[in-house]
């Protein structure tokens, strides 16, 4: 019985110390059950993983820890490991600088002494070593890679006063600390080495892992990477937000531009580009309640329920909603009725120098000139005859960064068809892929295209075709329509026309 009383002594002492601590903290009258259930075992020396939603108040757990420990030191029931903690210290590892800065400010508003190793002054860093700060923040790289801070953890000050290690955003530990694919490298290796810090602390120093989003497999990875004990305390709260409706929208298979970000990702990250998980694939295809399917994955003991009426729950429940006797009175939200693929910049893009653009311009005009025999007399304008207008050339020059396929040319440039689009792609590839100089480029155009002009060189045949077309339409054709306007002067550099009015 004496052993039981001794075991209960520290627990009651912790409860009393928490009550006294709350009286000294302005703006905090009471803790939520999940906050209490996380703080108690942490102070008693047990590893804790708190899986609490964003905005729940996870930070308050470790913010209160040094305050509560300060009251415990003078208590008869103080846990043995805290009896030397005359100035309790908590180390917080957080992944992002912006997040650390916000956490430091929040702690200081509660009256705590807090500092970030990333932007501390020289004097503040000396005070960190002396144990003058209740909360010491830093990212994993700062703690793991610095021999100064590793040695500090072995110092007498920290062996006596360190309450525990807090790992904020703990779900990033496996996500960033381990390779995404076999043979790859971790995004941030030090996230997988946080457990090294624990080996430098006094035996029995606990770890508090905080996260808002860790599925069951991720929890196991966190426990493994942080070397948490087998009797780790898990505290969770349902992340469900009843005021948020969930929806899955299916887009047409023809709207491929909405997948452009995937093409970009594959191009840049190649084999390290993450694939869609099986869970997500099943989620978007399911006809079950999306709310239950999503949030139950984040709970060891699922408690999520569908919202009634169904149109407030999710897009699947909306389909079966019968809030108006036999049917639903609420239409689908406009955002779920139809999704138009946004116009995005093509994922394939090349760098184009002014010199390359000049070569391309010369090659396009060389090809344009090759379309009609030099001894041919045209009955209509060169542009109408060839279909290879100055305007088309201007468009090619403007968009040459994105020209890789005939399909792109046909959808973005004023071409007559696939043959013309293919010619443009061939010329563009010669300029950029083979990087021909101007002379070689012109030689290629002359050899490849000049021998096989695509346009009629026989005036009678062309006139017959044109006349037949005009007769069928029932319109008269004037000489103005069929004569090439030689008074229009074209500036190749600016791609613009200027009318010569000197004859008028």
C-alpha cells in the first residue's frame, strides 16, 4: 500500500501544481481535457504524443510545463526527476523559422522567458548556456548539427533542469527525415536524427510530440524515429470541423490542362515526385460519407459521424439527402457543379536568347519565301496564297518558348492545319535543339522545303480553283480582291505593315 501511496503522491502533486500555475497565467482559466491529459504524463516523465487539431491549443501544453514544474519543486510530492529543476527548461524543436518566431512571441505574452537560437543575440546565446530561458526554440538542424548545443545538453545545468524535449509538427519527422523513395535522399535529414538529442539528455527525459495530422501509420513512424517508449501516452481529439462541408469534384477527362502541375512536378522532381497514395485514390472514388472516410483515418478509436441534413455534410451525402421529405431542397454549390480548367502556362518552356529569336525569324521567312516559285505571279496576296502570314510568324516568335508539339501550335497559333504546324515545330527544333547557326539554318530550310513547295505554282490552276470557289459563293470578285497589295510595306523587325500613300 505504501508503494501505491508513493505512486499517487506525484500525480496529486502535479494536479495541485497545475491548478496553482493556472492562477498565475493571465487569460487561461481552465485547460481542456486533452491538454490536461498531455501535460500530466509529460511532467511525470512519460513520452506523450498529442494529436490535436489546428487551433486547439497544443502550444499551451509545453508553455505551462516550466511554470507547473516551478511549483512542483517546492511540493513534498514532487517527482524525483524534477527535484533538481530549480529553473525548469523545455527545449522545443520546430521545423519552420516563421513558426518559431510566432511561438516565441506567444510564450513571451504569457510572461515566459523564451528565445530562438536562430536569431538570438550573443548575450542571449550565453544566457541559453547558463539556463536562463524557460523555453529554448530551434529547428532540428540547429540542435543536431551544432556540437555547441549538443555539448550543452550534457552540461550540469541542463542535466539538472531540462524537463523534456518537445517536437512540434511531429508528422514532419518521417515525411522529411526519411527518403521518399528507395535510393533517394531525405528532404531534411536531421528530422530523422532528433532521437540523438534524447541520448544526450539525462536518462528518463521525456519527449512530447505534437501534431494536428498524423494517420495511424505515421504515428508508428514518429514513435520509431523519436525512440519513444512502448508505454507512450497517446492523446487525440477528433479533427472534424462540422462547419466545413467536404466535396469531391470530378473534371472532364478532356480538361487535361488541370493536370499541368503534375507534368511540371514530374519534369522537375522526376522519380522523387510523390505519387497519389492508395488512400487518396480510394477517397475520391468512394460514394460513402467523405467526412467519416477522412477524419476516421486520424483516430485510433473512430468517432466521426455524418452531419444531418446531408447537404451540409459532403458532396456524397448531398446526393442522398432527403431534407424535404423525399428529396433535398438545397442545390449543389456552384463550386461543385462544374469545374473549368484554368488557363495555365504550359509546363514545357525553354529559354530563348535574342540571337536565337533572330535566327528563327530568318528561318521562318526563308521558309515563307520557299512556298511560291520565284517566277510565279500571284492573283491574290502572298499571305492568302501561302497561309504563312507575317502575323503567323509574329505569333511563332512570341510563343517560341512553348513550341514543342504540333498540338500546341494548332491550339495557340493561327495555322491552317497539322501540316503547317509540323513544319513550324521542325524549324523551331532545328533552331533550339540542334542550335544551328544562321547559315546552316537557311541551308536546312532551302534543302528541306524549297524543293517541295506546298503552294500551287501554276497560275491557271490556282485561278481555276479560286474562280470555282467564288462562283459557288455567288459573289463577284473584284480585281482589288485578287491583286496582291504591293503598296503595303512590311517591317520584318517589328512585324508591322505601313501603307505607302505616296501614289495617292
